[in-house]
C-alpha cells in the first residue's frame, strides 16, 4: 500500500483507528465523555427478564453507578452533567463534553421520559452530543424515531451490547436475545441513519479461533460506526463468578487476548472507529483475570502488546479486510 492509499490515521503512525483521533477530527478540539446514570432498568433483569447476563454487575463497570450508590440517591441528569463539567473545567476550560448514558439499558422507558432525559442532558452549553448504551431488544421503532429526531439537533451515537455473534454463546451468557435480534435492530437503526456502535467480548469460553474469525468477518460486513472490544472478566456478585470458582470457566491469557484483538482488528474496515480494546472494571470487585488487577497499568499494557503484535505481523487495522474483499 502506498502512502497515498493509507488511511489518515495510518499516515499519522497509528496501527488502528483510535477513538481519540476520531473525536479530534469530528469536533476540532478536546472532547471528553461524561457518564450519567438515569436509573433505567434492564429488561433482562427486571421482573420479566431472565435474571441478567451471567457476567453482569453494573456497579463493576460503571463509576457513576458506584457514585450513586455511595450517595444513596440518584441525582437528576442536569446535576450529574453540570457537576462533572464544573470539575472538568478546572483542568481543561476548552473541553467539550459528550454525555454517555452508560449503565443498564438506556432506551428502556416510555418515549416521553426518554425525550426528557436526553434533552436535559444536551441542554448544557458545553455538551456537544449524546451516547446512549442499550441492548438490541430494547430499541423499538418509537425510540428510534426519537433518536432520529435528536440526531438532527445534536451529535448522537447508539451503543448496542452484542458480545457475540454466536447464539450458543449468547445463550450461555444468558443475554436474553439472539444474533438475529441484533441484525434486525441494526437494519432498523441503519434505515434511520443513526450512528451506532457495538460491544463485543473476545475470548469467550467455548469459542474457538474459527468462531472468533467468523465474529470479526461478520461484524466487518455490517454498517457499524465503531466497535468496543472487551476481555471477559469475573466480578463479585455474578453468576459467572460461581462458574469460575467451580472451575468451569477458563479465561484467555494476556498474550492470547492481545492476539485475538489483532486478529479482529486486521479484519475490520480501515475507517471503522475503535472505541476501546480492553474492558474497564472496578479494581474492588474484580476477581479475574489477574493481569487486569491494576487497570490503569493494564490498559496501557494491552495497547502496547497489541501494537507489538501488529508490528510483529507487519500488519494494521483493515489489512485482511482488504485482502478478503479482493
Ligand atoms: S444487558 Fe447489560 S445491564 Fe442488562 S444484564 Fe446484561 S450486562 Fe447487565
């Protein structure tokens, strides 16, 4: 590939298209996500649900939910937004903010309530957009129509938790939806031109190399804006913690996980934004893997190891995506 044919992120010396670079391009200045908790329930947990995903402990992956539990009260959205921005402004007055409705299922409420929550979030003058995390079975057309309206007023991104494209794995994880539900949702979202990203877990028990590659190839072929990759981790107060302690769950080693990330990224389109390549968990609730026990150090270790693996293969994001197209 000549310099001229390389995507701009590669010309800058990167080996995959990082979220930070995308934000700088998109917004022309510093932008940061702030997480808010609307306290909405997850349909996989609430009374009609199936008991929740086996790995789920929303406290473990959400600082904002930990904060609300400590204060024993959920602050209104405008207050959550303004407090975080006030704090952020002390360090970086120029920064703008994306409000991320993060924990649980943030489209699981009547449309008028959702409209109020989202509009409250974007009413702060330093907020330039919204990110909304949800599940593929919780995006009815009425909600998508609302998001489509909002996308006319602000930068908007929907994040869909998928985790695996393999139905056996989804059943084992107790996700409460299958891959076909995701595909149907993806089609309805795309029809409305709503930007959306997907969350996946790499290295799930029971998935072999062929299945991991199949995941990468299927995801590569979908009209997705960005991908968030996670490693599987075990937290206290989860079903998977019981399985792990009884020896039924094996986690990939650090080196294997980093190889899976590279296998995946090599097969993605060059202009797909890579939101993250490793999970972010609370150190207090984490049981395994050991290599994630100091998350600040571990995240950088993963980035360094993934970079080294790309260099060892003389590879980069999209290298095999282009080959498979030829
Ligand atoms: S969909 Fe999300 S919030 Fe709901 S049980 Fe699964 S991980 Fe937890």
